[in-house]
DNA sequence: ATGAAAGCGCTAACAA
DNA sequence: TTGTTAGCGCTTTCAT
């Protein structure tokens, strides 16, 4: 069956039309699954396509139809940390996998701090039908605004003050904290400290306020607070600050399992036993949670599903379907040995 | 300065030309940085571009120039494992970061096992100028062949038998094993076992053969062999097999730090002390190595740089520059406490 | 249901 | 150096 395809010369619609004995218009209709074609036409076109090894030229299609069939995944500059974080890796994975089952293509866009306009220029240049934004930072304002020009879906609630009109997928981060605090409370902890996440991110802010509210409601004392950056190292440092601060506590809510992991290391060094002396609950059921010593009791959020849902919602919006502005994914407590 | 830009109507080259008082051709030249334009023309065009907020339409450009300015990053189906592996995450990061500094765009392509032809169709459909292949599996033959049609650069030596013509970036994996074995030898180990990687991947095969050769050359006895799949769980299982096999050994070369991490857990459970009873050396200086107990002595390979180099070489090839078919990155031993 | 024809926005000869 | 003129390969009215 080779020899019919001339190497180097991609067959065009026109050639398919010639072989099928039809016009380009009809061939185009068949290829795009239009209902207004006869069965014979479909058969003839498919045969010709097969014979020639025809593949539509995407650029031509985009140019003519004004739809790009591709969506951007915008990720923060600090890619090293980004990919090291199982939350993001998993969300990307979910989105990519979902998209693999569609006609859409994923373009990875790293926001460049050297040329911050570059990303927006690309986005606004009609290169993509929509964008998925996975945000680390608090400077998501320009992306929220981007949402006025094209469909955009955020992973994690954006924090800029005009975020009230943004579409996003997230979990209820206050509920996450509450689940953790209630578990510690049920285990008899009376004074619950927290290692909070960056207060420039919704997850950081909401988990902290959730902890505050939940301790108040449960009638337990809020213990000391330290803030980390969601990394193991940041968690370790925060743990030292907590210990050195001298305020007592018998429970700890760490806003990420990475931070919990780092914190557990410090606790071990200092001879504080977990869960005997301090009960620890983290967030995210990832590698860090499973392989902590002791294995971490944690609040699980479905990160891959969250990524997939982002993609699904974005496509719906691109195709003109109305979707809820806010989508919250379910959470659950995974009990292990740390609390 | 707003009001000059009509929302929804992307300005075209033609409009820029009108405002600048020049032809489309000249405007095109200015925009593409042609040297054959007067300074006045450049000034006029830039002003018009600024005023209109003009952004070139990529599809039109691709269609007319037959260059897509985008490259594909092909990653294996099993994205969950892929992104969980710091090696891949880091290589992707390196490539993406390098590309962010160029005019090229990265399109993420998940190979679908439901429709394996889909990926090739996309690749061959003139959608990208070249491809970066990060391979898990041994079935890289079709991608090696793809290299006959467009520039392709592999991350990690491909293993299919026609791989001899493929361009790739890797480390010398035999040397990796040798470095590990020599270190163990220098530390007085006399019988060195190995947890090998999958024998369907070059890294698995070469690190195993390197271990064989190095033990022979060093005059130490090769200890027992077990094979894992590069994951912590696989490493743990292999470790059990090694221990249960009953053959003695006082040194262990694990072909990845993930496997070493899992193995160390089993050793601890079984009361085998590291490094007192067994010295352990792994590969990859990642989170798993740094946070193992005890911290892992390991052979470092520069994964992010490897990814960046892949991108750099691919672009060179796309632009017609000859580059070496094989690029080997440097390795080094990072000494910690496990050996 | 099908075809003819007119672009989509840009680049690239070729002339001037 | 600049402009003119053809397309790039496809979709999409509008007729038929």
C-alpha cells in the first residue's frame, strides 16, 4: 500500500476530492462529520483518505474556521517547584488525560517574568480557544481579566479582588481545615496549632481561616501559627518556629502534606513523638503523606479529577455551554498513624 | 489609549499597513525582523502595531510560511506515573523553560493506547516542526521512524533495534553504575547486589550491565539481582526478594533513588542497618534521595539541563543546523550517609 | 445533497 | 527598499 503516498508531499483536500470524484466542499463536510452527505459520499471519501493517507492541515483549518482546537495551560514561572508539587503534577495529568480523549490540544505556557506580556500576547493572539490557569501566586489579576475576552478556567480560587467573576474548580478549603481540626478534636487534642500556607494563595488563606473558625467552634484553643510555603523545607522551618515559640500544643494542622512531611522530620529530631505527644493532620494524599514517618493522616482532595474537570468545563464553555462558575470537588479524611 | 482597539475584532496586518501608510509586505518584513527595511518604516510600523494592539495570527503565518513554530512533547500514556517521577517532571521543566525563551511553543502529546495512531497522525499532520520524545517503554520504534520524517530528539537512548539513527540526550548509564560500584568498593564492600530497572528501558539495561562489568573489573563479587520498575514500591518488593533469596551481600546498587527509597524502608523493617550492614547507592539526586533514611548516597544526573538540551538540539535541527546524534550529560556522585 | 467561489491573514517570490 | 501578486489548505455561504 505504499507508493500511493508521495513522501514529503502531504496530500490535500483537493487531492482527496479528485480521488473520490467529489468537490472539496463535500469532502470537507464528510471529514467534519456533517449530516448532509450521502452514505456513498462518505464511503468514497473515506476510501480516498485511507488511500492517500490524508491528514487535514490544522493551520488551514484554523484559519478558515476561526477555531483553534487548542487550549493553553498556563503555569507559573517557577516550573521547578511547580512540577515538584504533586498537586500540580496531578492536576496537569488529569487535564492532559481528559484532553487526550478530545480533539483539543494542550499548549504548555510558562509565564515568563522576563516578559510578562509575552504570555498574554500569545493568549490574545487567537492562538487558543481558551485557557486553563494553574496559579501559584496572588498576581492572577491579569488572568482574571483575560477571562473577559476568552473562556478561562482556574485551578484553585483566584485571589485578586475581581475574582468574583472567574470560573474555577477547587475544594472548599475551609472545610478541609475543619475536617482536620474535628478529627484532632475527636482524638482528644485540646490545643491545635497550624502550619499555614502562603497567605497570597486562596488555599493558604482559606485553610488558615478554616482552622481558626473550626477551633473556635469546637471549643478547643487555637495554638500558635507559623507560615510555610507549601514545601517540605518550609514546613520544617515553620515547625522549628512553632517549637521554639514555646507555646504548648498537642495537635497540629499542616496546610499541606509536603509541609507536614518536613514538620515530622523536625519533630523527630527534637524528640517529640507523633502521635503520642502531638497529633498531626495534613492536606493532600500524595507521596509525602504516604511515606511520612509515621504515615500521615491527611485530608484528601481529588487532584487529577480536579484537573480533568477544569478541562471539561473549559471545553463546555468554549462550545457555548453554560457551566457553574464555581465547582467544588469532594474531600475526605484519610486516617493513618499521625493522628 | 483605549478606544482605538475595537473589542472582538483582532486587527490585521492590513490595518497596520493602512495606519503605517505602507504595504502589507513591508509591514510583514518589519514584524519578522527583516534587515531590508528603513528605520522610518520600522518606526511607523511599530507605532501602528502599538496603536492597534496588533498581534499576528499564528495560523495564517503557519499556513503561509509552512513553519509551525511549535514542537511536540510526547509523553507516555501512563501520565500519573510519568509526572510522579521527578526525572520526567524535571526534564519537562527544563525543556519548557528553555522553550519559553524562544519563539517556539510546546504542545503536550499524551500517547493514547486507545488510539495509538492518533499521536502519529497529529505529528505527521504538519502540526509541529519537530518532536521531543520522553520514553518509558520499549515500543519506541514508531517514534524512531518518525525521526525519518521530521526532527526528533529523544530523552534517554531509545532501545528499538533501529535506534542507531536516532538523536538522543542521555547520560552514560554504564558509567553511572560504575561510579556507584566503585564508591561501594572504595568503602570496602565485597559483595555488591543490585536492584535493576526494567530491562525494557535503556537506563535499566545499561545500569545493570554497567554493574556487572564494574563488579568484574573491581574484582568484587556480583551479588544477587532483583528487578524493579523504578518506583519505590517496586524497589521495596525487589529488596524483599533479595533478602529472602538468602544470598549474602554487603553493598547494594539501586538503579533509581525511588527504588532505593523503597528498599531502605524494607531494610529498616528487617533490622538491616545502613550503612553498617549494607552500603546503598542509588541514582538521581531528587527528593527521594535527599529524604531517604538515611539520606542516600547517589549518582546525580542533571535532568533539567538534559531537558533543556533536548529542546535546544531540536530547535537547532529544525533550523537546519547539524548536531551530534548522541549527547551525554555529565554525572557525579553525591555522597550522603547510606554508603 | 452537492458544487462554485470567496475568503481566513499572512508570507514570499518577483518586479519595480 | 518597497509594492504587487499569488497563493498556503481549508471552511463556508450561496446557489443549484
